């Protein structure tokens, strides 16, 4: 029996994805790009649920509203990336649920780091693709994520400072 790391297609839950990736090469896009788009969709889905939690933890109405606006951007990204993915593959993307902190301050730090990483990741996707509509979607989303990172950094800094003053 082959170790499944070389033949993921049969044993692993992700196998169907790995298997079909071969076929998707015919869409003209690099299979690794399709995998990246699937990863981006999963990340968007997790951000949407994480930011809902963060919004509930927000101490002020202003922050809650801003986080809900960011969440709306993530919903738009999610929809747009799903459309791209379905167009390329004819399949629904698979989501992998990821944890999100229960504490507001930790959640802000988690979110701002994630947003920063996502900027680079989306710009890489934009560089890799030959499809102008994918390039545009990911470049625009990267700008949004950069803006989100600044908001989260602002809230994180503000609360970090408040906490210092109290002690
Ligand atoms: Fe996003
Ligand atoms: Fe974002």
C-alpha cells in the first residue's frame, strides 16, 4: 500500500479535492492557484464567523458597527471568491472551521495578524493568475484587508493602552 501522502486521493477526506484538482488543470489555471482560492474561501468563511463573535464582545457601539462593516466586506469577498471557484471547478468549495479567540483583546490581535497575512496571500494569488477578473478581485480584496488590519490595530492599541492605565 502506498503511503497516503503520495496518494492522497483515495484515503484522505481532502482526497476528492486532490483528485479533481488534476482535472481542473483544463480550466487553464494552475491547480495550486485553485487550491489557494479554496483556502481563501475557507479563510473568509472563518473571518465572517469570528468577526460576528468579536462584534458581540466589542465594548462600544462604534467598534461594534465598524467590525460589522468589516464583516460585511468579508461576506462580499466570500461570495465573489465562491463565484470564481465555482466558475473554475464547477464545484462547491469545502470549508475547514478554524478557532477564534473568546477574549476581545486577543481576538483583535488574532484578527489584525490574520488580516496582514491575508494581504500578502491575496496579492500572491493576484500575481499568479492570468485571469484579469481574478487578478482584480484579489487585488481589491487585499486593499480591503489592509484597511481592516488598520482598524483592528487601532482598536487593539486603544484597549491595550486603556488596560495599562488601569493598573
Ligand atoms: Fe476578506
Ligand atoms: Fe478582512
